[in-house]
């Protein structure tokens, strides 16, 4: 099972038949937060929806499962910039760079000070995220969809 902890989405390794949606068959491809909570289903035309276990209250997520994965990756990158992990990979040096650094240290020269980059304001990053998502799957950002709600919450800093 593949999991996205931020949104509580777990994708099933073995999709199962789901309840019909809009007269089309569905395949249950995962769930949100728990097996007995909302189901993530793929409709016969490939569209992804979140529905409650009875099959009611469908909420459009993406036009395809691939688009859902692309959106989750885009959000992962958005949050990574906002809250970098302490375990982020450090840039590696070439052998020549390491030798030059060691030579400077032996000569007693201080490390050059590199100015920290000015962080990109959250509003600008959010606008860039929205533009990126728009190119990936525009219908997923229309009002009253899963992702439009997430973006609304991000805009008001609730997530």
C-alpha cells in the first residue's frame, strides 16, 4: 500500500470493485485516513473520486490516477520548501573541490560566507503551485473539488 501521510491517502496494492458512480462502474483504488472512512475510487472513464463507504457524496479529485499522483508530488515539493527536513541531502563536492577546501583550511583561511537566498514568499509559491497544477489537470481545480478545497485552506493558512 502506498501512503501519502499529509492528505491521509492510501493507495491499494490490489484494487477492488467499488460501488457504481454516475451509472459507471468503479474500482476502489484506496481510501482516505482509514478503510471505513472515505474511499478513493476510479470511475470507468478513469476519473478519480472520493466517496463515503455507501457510495454517496462523491467529490471529484482528478481526471486520472496518474494526475492524482502528480498532484501529490507537487504538494510534497511545495511543503518540502516550506518545512525542509533535517535529513535533506547535502550537496556533494568533487575531489578537486574537497582538496581546495582542505588546502584553505590548512592555510587558516576562513570558509567563504555564502549569503542565504531570500525565501520565496508563500503567496508566490502558492500561485506557482496553482499554475503548475492547472497545467497538469485543470478540472481538478474547479470549485467544489477535492483540490480546490485544499488550495482554499492553504490560502487561508489552515494547512
